[in-house]
C-alpha cells in the first residue's frame, strides 16, 4: 500500500504521465493534483484547481476528479462541481480554464458532474462522463497556436447509469464505468450501445463479487481492469442507492478483471 504524504483521504483519478512517467494523483478533498513518488509516496503539488467563486456563499467548491493527457503531453482535469475541464502543461503549474459548460455540472445522483475523460483518436473531440446526469458529453476540439482549443459542448449520448471513468479504444468506441448499474457499457462512435459487461453478484467474505460501484478502468492487452469503489453513498448524500447496504458490508476493496470483448448486440459478438 502506498500512502500519499500530505493528501486527504479522498483520492480519485490516478495515472502515469506518458512522457514524464510521473505518477499523478487527483485529490478532490484538497482540490489539487499531486505528483507522487511511486516508491515512497512522497508528494508535491502538480497543480491546484482554482475556486471560480471564492467569495460567493454556498457556491460549488473545486472538485477535481479524473485526468487525461493529449498527444502533446498536456494534462486535462475534470472538475465535477464547478463544471470545468482544466488544463496544465506536462510539468504542472497553473491550471487554465480550458472548457466550461452547464452540461458538465449536475443536479442528479450521485452529485458528481464532469468525471472520466478521453480524446478520440484524431483528437478532434474530448468525451467527458457526467455521473449525475447519466450522460457522455462531447466537446469539439480545434487546433490552435497554443494547443487544442475547446469548442461547443453537446450531449453525445444518454442513459449510462452513473457514467464514471471512461476511455476510447482504437475504433473510438467508448468504454464507460456505469457505477450505479455495476457494469461496463461500451458505445460506438455514434453513441449506440454495442456491449455491456460485468454485474454485481453480492459480497462474500467482505469483498465484492463482480462489480460494485465501478469507478475507473484501464485496458492492458486482452483485459480490462476496473476499480471497485464500493461506495456507500448514504454518508455522502444522505440518500441510498440500491446497493448502498451491500457497499457498507465491504471490508476489502478490489480490482476486477474482464475480457475486453465487444459482444455486439446486432452481430453476435466479436473480440475487440
């Protein structure tokens, strides 16, 4: 186990920068991203997410959640509460408000807006999960002298129950954690569901069997690895989901593994 020094207990997104190989960890509790030594856990600040309305009572706090990297090494960070995609350079520093939209906020359940994010293969669009609204938002991207420029945001597809972490594969299919239906949903580049993988099968010996509040995913070879957050939402929201009582039974959190297959509802299925 790695303890991140000086962090809060609310660590979410995590990734190695593909160029610098630095381990970056999102800390929603402190509103920042840490640069972490993967051997010792020693951490320094990579970037801090600004508060857009610091003097407005009851306004949303910064809510960094997930991060992604473009082909130039620029880092993009979703802000679940302020409805912003922030951008900073490969070495961190000041976070720039790269894109903002009401489509990146939510009044739904769970109360997290912008979450997982990834670019399509040509980097002409950034796709962002909105957890509470059950949507995938598409942000148009154009080339600019200072790097990619964000264009209009629109809802790409709906009804992914608790859309959380996501990535795009080589065919621009979007693989999404549906944290409220305990499955992985795959949609094609038109927004049509082409596969659903996994399910919740109960709690045994304090560990979830299958998927329980899947929050992030990564592909390695023929397999998809999924973090089971197993979050009991009652202390967070004052409301329960249909699996909150099961999540309260979890004593050991797990990473699940599923074959990376597009089952194909119309074609009978094939390996991706």
